[in-house]
């Protein structure tokens, strides 16, 4: 269902994605899968086709959403590169307008940055 919902959002699907979907559908609905397989231009049965291989590199997110807290209260959420760490993560959080508004006139005492999770700013 996830594949079908995402497929509705695009105008053109890659042929290989459709073929892999039909292969995964074949154990559940073999007759319709055979018809779809034939429509995709294959001459042999979907039953004898090699199962799609798994590529772990395709499951890694390039961006992650982190929460930015000031004194323990969530002020904003922002998408940053998944591999962003330490100083760069702190700078990205401090550059946010909502954070600037909350910390205006206060002294930043400590910043705790957890990669891929959150940035907590302690200010008073």
C-alpha cells in the first residue's frame, strides 16, 4: 500500500519499479501478477524471474528532522543533513529565527547537540 500511495503522486514510474512491484505481488495475487508481467513485456513467467535484491544504501536518509529546544522546551524543528555533527549542528540551530527570538537578550550557557535527534540550548 505504501508503494501504491507513493506511485499515485508521480506521473511516470520507472519500469524496474513496476516490475519489482509485480514480482512482490505475485505470491499474493498470482493470476493478475502474470497478466501485469506480460503487459510489462516479459515473455517468461513471473514465477521464474529472479527476486529483487536488497540495496541497503537506498534506505539511508540524506536528511533528518531534529528538534531544537531552548531551556527544555521545543522551539522549532528543522531538517538538516544526516551526517551533520557538533559545531555545524549547533550553528544551524542558532541560526533559526525562532531560536534567535527566544534567546534575545539572554546568555547562552550551554548547548547540547545529539546527532540526528536534537539540539538543546540552555540560556538565561
